[in-house]
C-alpha cells in the first residue's frame, strides 16, 4: 500500500467537511464505533470483576476440594487418611467433616438445612467461616442458654437464624430424621439442643439461608457416627489447580474414594458467568455493527460526491486496485479513530471506577458494595481487532463500487 493511496484517503476523509450530509454520517459512524468500543471494554471489565469476586468468594468460603466415599458412606480411621493426604506438599491444610440434612426449630418455627460438623481448629485453616462471622463468636464449646443450662454451640447463616427468629445466646432444637426413636404409636426423630453462638455472612444468600456449623464431636453424637466422618476437606497452595490435585489423590486412593474440587462443585455458576460475558459482548457488538452500516452509507455518498475526482485519478493512471485501496483506507481510518478514542474512554472509565468507586451497588443485594472492574489486555486487544475488522469489511461494497467506475462516464459532463 503506497503513500499515494494513504494521502488521497486522508484528503477524502478530511474533505467531507465540505459536504454536510456525508460529513455528518462519517462523524456519527466514528462516534458509533467509539461508543460501542467504550461500552464493550467497560462491560467486559465489569464482567471480569464480578467473575473474579465470585470465584474469590467461593475459594475463601469453601474448601478447595473434598474427599468422600461413594454414596457418602462413613469413613472410619480418618486420621490415617489425613496423614496420607498431607504427604502431598501441595496440600496446605486438611480437616475431617460431617455433612447431613436436619431440621432446626425454635418454638413453632421450623427450617430445614444442611448441618456441617467441623473440627474447630483444623477446619479454621481450610474454610473461611471464622472470617465471615457477622455476629457472635467462632465458638462451639458448651454455652449456657437462658436458663443457665449448658448446650453445644452452633453457628448459622444469618438468613437461617433470622428465619427461625434466633438471637445470639438463644436455644434451638435440631431434629434428625434418619432413624429416629421407636415409640408405641410410630416414629419420632432424635432431638438435640444447641445454643446460637454466632451467625456468618458468606456473601452468597443460598449458603446463608441453609448452612449451619457444629463441632465434629457434637455432629458425631447427634448423627450417631461414633468415630467416623463423612469426608475430608482440604486447602491447596494453588486453588486454580485444585481439580488436578483432587484427581491425582482420587486415583492414588482408588475405589471407593471420590474427590471433587470447588470448580466442579460450582460448575453451573462458572459456566453461566462465561456465557453471560459472551452474550453481553454480542449484545453490545450490535452498536459497532450499526456503526459499520453507517460507514457504508458514508462511503457510498462519498463515492457519489467524488465521481469526477475518481474519473480524473483513473484518467491519470490510477488502477482499480488503487481506487479500491483508497476507499478501504478511508473507512478503516474512520474505524481506527473511533475505536482508539473508544478504547481510551473505556480504559479511563475503568480506571476511575477502580480508583474512586463511582458506581455503587446495594450491599444487601450484591456481595460487593462497589462495582468491581478488571479490564484485561486480551479483552482490549480482542475488541480492537474485531471492531476494525468489521469496519474494514463494511468498506468493501462502496470501495468496489468506486473501483468499477468508468473514467469516461465519470468526467463526461465535467
């Protein structure tokens, strides 16, 4: 591509100011590309920010992987299993746990949920419960109820505690329906009293309304598991490689053990975030497509206005390929100016949001109070490439029209 073609393309683009119609269309085309690029970069940055925050919440709240047996059958001699797992240097910490469903009740209020029995000290290094405490204390020791009677402590999600009408220090009853107690008239569940030691807020409502934690010894007693556990949960040095580590441990231990990491447990949520990012990109890409159609309109009008000049260039020896390149370059310049300005505006908006937190979010609806924005080089480069490819493709129709003009017909009446 010669300097001659670039010079003519720049002159044609600048000369559109003399023709109000084609000049305005060119300006609006560049503005459309600018706005589309701006919004794409900012929205993709916000999508990345949300994705990172959600994954951070999942990694901090839960263990990086869990080891169970098929059908969640009880694991005996778990101390040996803990020792074997911790031989892997990639395992930062591990702890036994019990998981089961039960019903909590206070007077005439009932609510089902998932009960976790955890080792207070070992699990503190595996899950983020102690860092998510909203009210009360991270404590599972025997606590006095309103009448001074000692009961084991329980920590609930704040939403579950609110549903039951529980305050810190209130007593609640845990009903277990797996076997129950036989009575003459039928069947009755086992019941154990607990005192609410504290509530937690994980940032994900579905956990806060359904989870409760008790000590491992209390869970073994109420679920009649003696010295057995449901599984082992562990934290690794690199959470993004937890799936590989879990698979290796599963293969090493063999049947009937099965390991699942936090990404596999939340696979639906992670896939949904990926699809959401793609759909938002496609939706906002329509703005750029509309701007590309405006570029077509601008160049078609410009070709009609420049028929005499095109005829003169052809008569002077310019080839069809040169005329084609001139108008492709003109459309490309509109796209590159619009996308560059849009990129700068998008990055500036991301910076201002990260620096000053201009866009606030309601904390009771979202798990963050400020819109998180994380622009990536890959997204910015991808948006720039796709935008300019679309703008370049849009120039082909009017450029071919210009290159097919007959110089004699173009200057016949001049």
